[in-house]
C-alpha cells in the first residue's frame, strides 16, 4: 500500500528516530492504517498497534501482511490489559488520537503500559480557546498552506475525525498531574508534541 503525506505523517520521521534509540517493544495507539507501524518495525524488536475502528485495522493488516514483528488489535485502548513489567513498552506513540479519549484516563493508561526507562510520545491537537491560541493559529495559516502545496496537498485517508476539546494550557496542566516532568510543546501543523520518560525508579511498581 502506498505512503502519503499529511499533518500527522509529517512527524513520523521524528517519532521513528526517537523509538529507534531504544528498540524493544513499541505500542502505537490509534494506529489507523498502520503507516507509522510500517516505518517503525525495521528498528524495533516488536510493535503493536491498536485502533477501535475495525475498517482501518483491516487496512493495517493488509499493509503489514508481510511483516513478522507486528501485532494489531481492534479495540478500546483504555480496556487494554496492563501486562507484567517484562511485557510493557519501551516506546508508546500516539498521533492525533489522544483527543478522542478522556485525557487524564488515557494518560494514566499510557503511564501504566510504559516500561521503566521507556518514553511516551504524543503528537496531538488542541482546541483554540484563548486569543493567544487564535493568534498563533492565524499566524501559521499561510506557511502551513504553502507546505501543504509543496507536499502535494493534504490527503484524506479515511480515518475518524474529532474536534479537540482541551486547550494546550489544559493539556499541559493535566499531563503534569499524571506525568511529572513531562514536556508539552507547540509544534507546526496545528499540533503539539508531548514527551515523557518514565523514571527507571518506577521499576517493580
């Protein structure tokens, strides 16, 4: 199946490079049609993708049919059982999916599934709720349109879309309560990047 470009895949290279540093096991939450997993699998021991949409999981299975070190789950991430420590994940990625779930509940589940010393990487969307939010979005509108044109335009790949509910400030506040030491930074393409490394001291907890 073909690759494509949009405001989410624009971050794939960065996520793959980060996950490659640890290798091991990777979980991609809201994996969609499996394009990020396809790019991750050469650099990790095992990759798992989960998505509640059975139709896109079927497309992911087709895309990854010849890949040996990947597993796909059709279901609710929040219901995913937390394995014993040896079965937890060295990297967890989540691209444009966190805003589909209850924020704090999803972040707690991600924390539980992450291995000590592992890293969580979320590329997310935030709601514009303040004048500053609106000003930033307006300021990047033209540059983003130019980048869209350079890449041949945004491509609709037939996945579920939802409007974000929380502002970037609210996301920062909630994530700091669940993930001490987290960083949440505004990024291009109307996205933010949340990054958190689980302390190795949490081993055995």
